[in-house]
C-alpha cells in the first residue's frame, strides 16, 4: 500500500492561455493586449501544486487528453513532486483549456472548456482506494462531474475541503453535508445563497449563516484583500474574520489562482499542523495567497515554503 499522503486532490487539470491587457474588455469589444503566455492550471491541479510547494506530500486524481498538452502537464506535475499514479491520459479527448484575460490592475475573467476533465467518474475513486485510505486531507472542486466529486467525498474519512467553484445556484444539500469544510469566495457565496452581492463583512456573515442552514459543516468565505471569514455549525454562529496581510496595490500583479493558492495552503496546514486552530490555518493560507498575487501566472505564482 502507498505511503501516507498529506493532501489528495480529486479534480481538474487545465492548460491556461493568458492574455495580459490594460483593462478587461466590455461585451463585444476587442482590445490590444501586451503579453501572452501559456501555463498549467485547473483548480484541482493548482491546489495540489500549491500544497506540494508548501511541503505536503500530494497526489492528484485527474484526466488529461492524449495530446501534447496532456503529456506536457504530466511532466510538469512530476516536476512539482506530485504523485500522478492516477492521472490518466484519454485517447480521443482533449486536455481542458482556460482562456484568461488579466488587466494591469490584476483583475481577471476566465472561460474554461474542460475536455477530458468531464470523464472523471466514480470508478476513478475506487481505482485510487489506497490513496483515499492513506491521505490526511482531501480537496475537491466543481470543475469535474459532481457525481464523481460526491463519491470521492463519501469514500473519504479524513478532513475534506470542497471548493465549490464554479458555484452552483442550487447546490445539492448532500454535497454540502459531505465535506468537512466548504470554501468559496464572495461571488460564489452570493450565488449559492441567492443574494445580489456580498460587499461587506456583515453580508459575508449572513452568507455564512445561510450556508450552514443549507447543510454545510464549516464554511470559509474568502474576501480577497480583506482576508476570510468562517463559522461552524457546532460553534457560535458569529463570524470570525481572519485578516489578510496588506499588499500595496502597486505590488498586485495578477490575482489569477490566488484562491487556489489559498486552498492548497489551507490543506497543507490542516494536514501537517493538526494542532493549530482553524483561524491559524486560514491565516497561513491568506499569507500564501497574498504572496501569489505579487507574481504573474497561476501555478508559477505559488510560493515555495
């Protein structure tokens, strides 16, 4: 049986095509960009690499196309010391891609075409049973089929993190109940709780309460430069704010992947430092995310411990 893993990630792997532009385009508008680069992305792989760079022993369960992008991605994951025993290249399928625009102010918008990621399924959970039995923390997202994600959460007995992104307007109650920790940003939390927006800490607090009422066990809502708020159903409903380190605006280069840096660092901290409080784990994750926004790219922006 395989050695103990700190963090097991069940999720997506996507190639990023990134255009840097003075500002984000409006509907129907064409802009001149000033830089283009490709990178390795997908929330699952991002979070796995972020945890690995923080020192965790990690493994990824994912699907790639039997194409050049998929082969390159496998090499990249190995270079990041990620266990890829259950990362499979599929004939006749394309590796998932993301089209990303990044403004000079660091804001972004993203379109994804998930390709082979759509074929991740429950049988992949069973095939990786050894990993599930030997991992401390499981991380899942919603860029792959939800039925497979739910099966992964059902089969895991340790601490599980569900990053409900892309968010579902009507998230299945079972999905919320299955994960130890639900982690979303303010936009995702607004969609899941059917409110127009979450712009203040008090509105985030209301969203925390609503998500717990919907079935979540512990909820973390990330609030960008403000940090994150969290609450648990077995504790006070009052929110607790964990502030993020202050990053001067002129140092913010690219926010792409900051949320994934947060999740990976959170999983690393939970796995390797179990005696810390949840607030401590969140503070560690905020620290890593704050460093990532000061570098360009997605995985390339994730700091090493």
